[in-house]
C-alpha cells in the first residue's frame, strides 16, 4: 500500500478490525415505525396495524427492512469520530450497502450497535473502507448486520464550507 496522506492513512489502518460500541441504544417506537413506513411508501399493514403484525406472528408493529438506516444515520458522527479517522461525511461516497436481516425490528426493541472497520485499502487514487454494524436487541439477539463500503479520494480536499453545510444537514 502506498501511503499518500501521512496523517489519515496510519490512523485509519490502526482501526481495521476494531469494534466500537456506542454508549447509547435506540428504542424503536410505534410512531417512528409508522412515520418511516410512510416516508418510504411502504404500505404493508404490519407497519401500521397491530392486528396485521399479529397475523404474521409478531406481538406488535414491525419495522420495514430499511429502518436500519435510521439507526445508521444517527451513528454517522460516531462512525467517523471513532473508526473512519480523518474523514468526514463530506469526504466519502457511499458506494455499496448490504443488509442481512435476522428478524424485523419491533416496537419496544432497544437496539445496540457494534460498529467495526472491516477493511481499508487504497486503489487507483481512492481510499476504500468497509464497515459493518451488528444490531442487537435488549436480549442480545442479532436483529441485523449491515455492511457499507465508502470511497474517498486519497489525500482529497473538501471545501470547509461544504463540509459545514453537510454537517448541519446531518444534524437536522
């Protein structure tokens, strides 16, 4: 591997294989599920009606598969602060996403995350980083595992005004 950026590359390479456990959980709420389902135009009744979820064998509403993105978005500051050292959301392009669902999230789940930097490599002037997030419920059962690939320009430069604007959008 060619080290182009003398500060960022060593810091992130040291984090490969490292797991970061955010100190807070996310509690899945009934209205959060309903609102998210509306926002993604998922009209399955199990996201809105308890009786429809019960017909599928669940005690309460279940979240759409892509609800994991709500948790992932909330964790972005921690991901960049603890694993993707030297990068910010304005530096990277989200290029691939895989989601393995073990069971749907339900109202009342308290979801914990285990963030991991699985790999880092440089290729053709780009830094390629793969992260994973294992989501577990309050009993320790795995709900989902996500794997995300980010690409950044090696030694790239981000205009500070653009970075500030993106930071404000991500916080709103």
